[in-house]
C-alpha cells in the first residue's frame, strides 16, 4: 500500500501532542542557547576591538618615537648652528609626542572633552580612523594591568619630553659656552626616552598576548557550553523523534487496517493538490496502477473523469478549499468497461490555518448508477412512445378524417339522390371522388404500415437484380403526365453502361417515386428536375434527384425528416401531404444499407441523394454521364 505522507506540523502537534510544559522547556533551552551564542559573539567582538586598539597604540607609539627622534636630531644641529630653522624643526618634531601627552591628560579626566581629546590625538599624527579605538581602549581598559603599565611608561616618557623641551629652551636662551656638555645632556635624555618607549612597546605586546589568551579561553569555554547544550538538545529531539515515529507507525497501521477492511476507499491530497495516498481498494476496483494516480494533480484528475455536468459543478468548491460531496466519476477500465465512483472530501488546515490539502472517501456506485440510468432511459422511452402516440393520433385524425369525410359526404349524396334520379353525370363525378379519396386513404395507411413494419424490424427485402437505367425508366413513366401538367422539364444523367442493382425493386422504386413526387409538388411551373447517378470516390453509388423548387431552410430539414413533419408555407398549403414520404424513403434506403442526405437552399431548390454501398451494385464504370 502506498505510504501516507503527513506534513511535519501535523505529526508534531497532532500525533505527538506537545504540552505547554514541553513548549516552555523548549523555549528555555533555546533562549539559553541563543544567550550563550550572543555572549560568545560579544566576547569575540570585544576581543577584536581590544586587538584593534592595541594595534592603533602600536602605530601611535611609532609616530611618537619618530617625532621624538626628529626633535633630538634637530636640537643637536641647533647646538652647532644656532639656526632658527633647526630650532623650528625641533619644535615641529616635539609637537607630535606633546599632542599624545595632551590627549592622555584629557582622557584621564572623569568627564573629558571628546572633541578636544580627538584634536590632541590628531596632533600626535594618529590615524583619524584609529582615534575612536584609542579613546575607547584608554577609557575602558586603563585599569587592566598590562595596559596600565604601558600607560605608566607613557607618563614617564611625557615627563622626559618636558625635560627635553626645557633643555631646548635653556640652550636657546644662552650663548654657547660648552657645546659638548649640551650634547651630552641631550643624548642622555634621548636614551632615557628611548628606554621608556621600548618599555611601552613591551607592555603593549604583553597586553596583546594576554588579550589573545583571554579571548581564546572565553571563546573556547562558550563554545564548549554551546556544544554541550547542542548535544543535549539533539539527544532530546532524537528521543522525541523516536517516540513520534513509533506513534506514527502505530497510527498508520491502524489506518491501513481500517482502509483494507472498509467497503469504501480513502484518498489524500497535499497542499499543492497532488494525490499522495489512495487506499488499495481503489486500485482493485478500477484495475489501475498506483503510478497512474499518485502524484497527479487532483483537480485535473477529478475533472477529467467527472461523469456529468452536475458533478463538474460540484467540483467548483474544490478550487476554493471547500468540502465536496457526492461527486460522480466515470473511470474507464482497460477491458473497455467503465466503473462509476462517488467521492467526497474535506479540506485540511495546519495549526496556523494554512491550507494543508484534502482528505476524502470514495465508493463504488456502478450498480446504483446503472440502475438509475436504466430507469431514466426507460422513462425517456416511455415518454417518447407516449409523445409519438399523441403525435400519431393528432396527425392521423386529420389525415384520415379528410378522405373519410369526403367518402361519407359524397356517398350520402348518391345514396339519398339529393339531385334527383336524372342527374347521373353528377353522381358519377361524386363516385370518382369517393374512389380517389379511398385510394388516398389506402395510400396513407400503406405508408404508415410500411414505416411501422420497418421500425419494428419486421420488414424484409425481396431482393433481385435490375439495371439502374431500367429502374429509372419505369419510375419516370409514372410521372410523365405530371411533368407535362406542371410545365416541368426532366433530365436523367446515368453512367454508361448502367450498373446492375441488387435490391428490392419495388422498395427502391418507391424511394425514387417519393422523391420525384416531392420534387414535382414543390417546383413551380418552368422549373427543372434532374436525376443523376455516379460512383463516388469511396466506391458507393450516389443517386441524386435535384430540383429548382422552393427549397427548405437548413433549420427545417430535421422537421421534414420526422414522421408527419411538414413545414408550414403557402406553397405547402397548396400541396398537402402526409409528411411520411421522406421518413419512409430514408427507412427503405437504410434497409438496403444505404443513407439519405439533403442539400437545400430556401428559394433555390433541393437535392436529395440516396447512397447505396458497393455490395448493392455491380460493374461500376467511370462516371461519364449521358443525357437520356
């Protein structure tokens, strides 16, 4: 059986049943994990800031030392030259360490002026992008022993810088007396300042190493804690997942057991409307394979097998994530038979209200559907028969009453000698009318009986062989007088030599007679009527009778082909009939395995074609028609 795929949210909340206590435990564990992670990130960020600050101080110390050395060199030159340019060079060099000193003094104040401290640091030729780091490290970590020792070195070096400035002032104020002594004092201060600068660099290196050790230790500790929490969290999730899988397996097994023994079958659709599960009974009933159903789009699948328009309408809510009920499907089997199914389904939503698919049931309603259809067909047949009976009686009441009234009326005149015993010519005329009405009545009854026998399947063909031209000639002789009376021309175009027909001669002659009679009846004086025959491309014999009469509207052709069907026109009223000629002709030609087709244009004329299959004629010849 195909595996049921439940969405994770449904498994977690529906099958496992998470309690509030479990949710609180999960939230606490997750919060602790996130807090430690944030601490780890903060420690890493602080460490980077410290390292970056130490780097900035190292760069600044290099500028400090360079400025001090330039000042010493310029003062040495001044001792010898007493040149103002050399003294100005001294002042420019010593301004760099003095800028750093001013910044340090300001930063040691509880409430310092950041702008002034920044300007002092810039006078010390520190990188503008490093000034904020220098200030932050001094204010936040001046208590830290390695950094505090470096600051002490900085203070001592600043004191020596002040002594260097005082020495320069003294040298400038007096005339040179002992240049060697002045050089000696200057070099001694230079050595002392250099020693403090070296000590400053050493302590800053120690601070950098200490910062790295602290960072590595902190990050390692936090990482270990996070790893432990992660392992604990994974273990709890693993145990919970095992319990979930056991409960899910048990639930699925119960569902399978119910599905296998139930008289209905079950199906499921996911949020993308793909069929994910169908119980085994469905495949047993339909004879289909799982790959032909599973994974298919449910909307397209259901619509493609909807049994009727009502079921198609019932599927509209399926597109709107609403329940569907009693949708009938017609599913064809491989053996050519069909099974009828009824399906219902309801939409499913997860705990957040999001659409999660459909779950539904289905049942085999083939027996019920077939019984209902048989009942409907029987009812329709009964209604058609009843309607046909009513139409037959309505038409026959008129068709039979008219000649019977004539027969009764004229016979009473003759019987009662209304015009006296001497008016024999008049009575003779009435006798002829009685005879004509009787023949007309007999013709109607014969047509009705012939059509009834054919529709009842009781009519049989008295088959024989006759040449087509002979059949046409004998039929034409019946209408020569009517052609002349109506002022109509007639032509026949037949193949030469003529095909031999295998048919019931009288019935086929009746077909041609009915069509010629209609053509004469509905063609005005001066019109043309033709009869032609040819072998078609598919080997059938087509006999066409064409006229230039009043024609039939395309919408009226089904009416004239129905028994007693007549189109009400002024021309029709002048030439009454029973409306059985065309239906009887079609029935007779179909009895021969052929067909009847009408082409007509209102006001232009009509062409009626009788088609006989190849088995009904022999020796077909090229369709080279010759007038006869």
